[in-house]
């Protein structure tokens, strides 16, 4: 079954249309939206399932979120991060061969009403892996988070077409992070608090390495 189960909500659609009109009319960075920062209740409120509330404004919102993600820059962005409590997110990443985080190409995609479930370990790696994460809504900081290495992701795309995918490594981490936003959860909720570091100190002390072991030794926290 494809499509949306509900109808357009005119008040919400019109409010989003006004927001997007302003964003796309800007001469500099047209379509780029302000990113909400931690402390705003919208980031702690579970998002409403998307059932078609925005009608023909959905493609414009998706494009604005794509532009906002790229401008930040980031690899994912959820609707609550631009102040909208709807269960949708966008993500995209470029692979880095040999990266210990298993950072593979992840083409641009839209996640509507996504859900994930952890999968067992396979021959290539363990059940859980720990790496530094950042967030566009916790600007300037990173912390180590242990997450499932492999997940099954279900949901719909921007056209209402269902998907059921298995993701591994950094791509799996991205979709977990963005899906968590839709439940009112920030990555800091599951982070090792002693690992919290500013982006500047990440480069200064740990040379920006993706391996969290040096930071664990220096800051005094255990890795799983």
C-alpha cells in the first residue's frame, strides 16, 4: 500500500508554506532554514506521524531540509530540528574507504515515519560499536555513543512508498540518530558523558581521529 492515510491540514500546510516562502526568497542561501538548538521543547516532543498533512508543500519542505542539511553541513536532519513536529527526516553521506566507522555512500533519501530495530552481529563486526557523534542541534560539541552496528529500517519515502532496508556502520548510525529525533531524543541521552568535547578540542587533543580510544584514555571513560 502506498500514499498517505490522512488528509491535508490546511492551517499547518499554510504555516509551512509561509515559512518556506520566506526561506526560498532569501538572496543568500535560498531555502535554508534556521536550525533549532537544544533547549527548545520541539526537540523533546515526540513528532506526529506524517499522514499527508502538508499536501503539495511536502516536496518543498524536503528540498528546504536538503539544502539546510548541506549548508550546515551535516549528514542528516529531522523535521523537529527546523521547528516542525512531524515524523520525517532527510539524510545523505559520502563514503570514506577504510574508515573504521564503515562510512559508505548513502544517497539522499527521505525517511517518513521511520522505525529501526537492532540486528545481530555478523561475520564483519560486533552487535554494538562506539564512536563520536555530533548534532546540528547541539552545535559545537561531540560525544561518544554506543549504537547497534546493523539495523533494520522501515518506513516510507516522500511519495508514501514503503521501504524495509538493512543498514550497516555509519549509515546505520545516521538513521538511528535521525529517527531518535522524531521520538524527542537527543544523542546526548545515550552518550558517555565523560567523552563530551568541543569540536575545537576534538581536533586539538584527538586530531579529529574517528577512533575514540585515545579520547577514552585521556578523558577516563570506558568503551564497550
